[in-house]
C-alpha cells in the first residue's frame, strides 16, 4: 500500500496556512525535517508521527493511508477528525501495537538484507581468492614454458 503520510501532511499544513517554520516550532522539529517528511525523503519516527497526528487531530493510520488530495479541510475533519477524537485508549494502543509490529517486521527484513549482503561479500572474497590462485598458477605455467623455450 502506498504511504501517503508526507503528501497528507503537506496538504493539511497548506490548508491550515501553516508554514514549515511554525509547524516546526509547534512540534519542536526542524523545518527541514518536516520538509523531508512531506517530500517523502524520510519517514518520521513513531513519536514524531504521533506528535503530528495529535497536532492535526487525526490518527496516524489515516494520515499514513488515506488520500487527502481531493478533500477540503472541512471534509478531512468530518471524515477523519471525529475518528481520532472518539478513539478509545484500547484502540490507540492497538494502533501503536500494529505500528510496532510493522517496524519490527521492517527491522527483520533489513537484518535479513544485511545478512544476505554479508554472504555476498564472503562469496565475492572467495571468488577473488580463487582468481588470485588461478593467476599465480598461470604465472607459474608461463615461467615454466618460458624456461622450456629458453632451454631449446
């Protein structure tokens, strides 16, 4: 599923006529970090997602998965704002649990990628060592042939 968090953040900020600087000051985050989130260069950590979602009165899942492109601020508040305000503590903790599971899964995938790259590196080293041995063997054969030719 496409992650729309950054696009939605930008839409909300622009619709409410909030500058990067003002939002950054309110959330105690640099304006460049917010800009990076908006353009999709980086994804904010969970605690920052929570700050942003609380600031706009929405839940993280709606910010991350919904498409606010064609909606007015009023429509966004009507469709999503009431969900965030009426969420129970249990539902909020379930959202956090799901987000945590996603992060753990992502972390596991990254760990597996690292392991795969380490294996590839070992194989590459073995290939280099093998080629070095081949080169040495060929150099010896060339020397022997040169000696044989010189002896004749």
